[in-house]
C-alpha cells in the first residue's frame, strides 16, 4: 500500500535539547500504526513534530506525497491531519456540542450537521451529554470527546496520544473498538502513541518501538507482538 505519512531522518528538539534522532516512520493509507515506548522516549514529540507544534524539526516529513515539514500547524490541519493530544485538551467550560463545533472550525462545507449525527452514532454517550459542560464528564467521556472533536475535521490521518491513559480497562476496550470501526468504515489512517502495548498491537497493523528518541524496531504488529524482547519489556510475559 501507499504511505500516507512518511518521516525520513527526522530530528526534533526543544531548544538545545534533542529528543528525536534520525527517525524513519510511515503510516499507510487507511492503515493503523502504533508507536510504542517508555515515558520520555519521544512518542509525544514525534506527534508534535508531524504537526510542527512546540518543537524544532529537521529532516523530511511527507503527507500524501507533499512535504509538510516547515508548514504552519494550521496549514497541516487543513491538509487533513487531526491531533487528539495527551491530556485530552477539551475546553472544560464549554459544552460537548460547543467543543465539537470548535473541532470543525477549518471547514466551510455544509456537512457539519450530519457529522454531529455520525459521531453521536459512534459515541452515544456524548449525544446524551451534548449540552453538558465538558469539565463535568468522566475521564472516558472526555477522551471520547477529544477523539470526536478531532474527527470533526474529517481528517485523512488521526494522531492519537495515549488515548487509554487513566481509563478503566472496559472503557479502553470500548474506545479502541470504536477506533477500529472508524478506521474500517471511513478509511481514516491512524498513528497511535500508546503505553498499553497489548491493546495497541491488537489494533494496529504496523508497529514501531522508540527508545531514547531512536526507532529501534519496526514491522507488522503481529510480528512485533511475538518478539521476545518486546514481550518481556512491554507485554509482561
């Protein structure tokens, strides 16, 4: 399949502190790729580098064949890259519906109303709480809202940063089931940063392992899941 997103020899730094070192990574069209690693390994920085957010980047980043390194964040968003950040990033004082409208701020088409119904179909709890302040939602509901707000952009690629963080296992399973359905039904490519390696490898078709800013392993998720070193370090058996 054709690569939707490609990183080639990408370095990234915060001021003088280099985090990413010669990172090569790809996400195929309609594919799900997961990036695994310990805290501080460079996973979140990789997503920020793609979006040109808060980090200095060198190397080559291509989206749909077009170089996006150096582009402004809002221009990258307009090309079809949406980001559901760590910490969820919801506007706590706004309602669920107002948060979703903010997610569609770059759109000028007439399909926004239909997308409310589409996303409420995936996340019916958000429909029940559409007039409720986001700050009063549970952690799982806030995560659903963060994903839905990103999907309101109608993206080609969804960047997900630790969507399972702090959530009960049953809620995590529900969210990942919905992500799989969205990928299959709508063809949205996904780059998933995740510490829960078990569930990430079940969802993804391709996986990379990052350590101290360097990609040390990559391949089909099913093969990575069977690697002894990965199993000991990340899967607990």
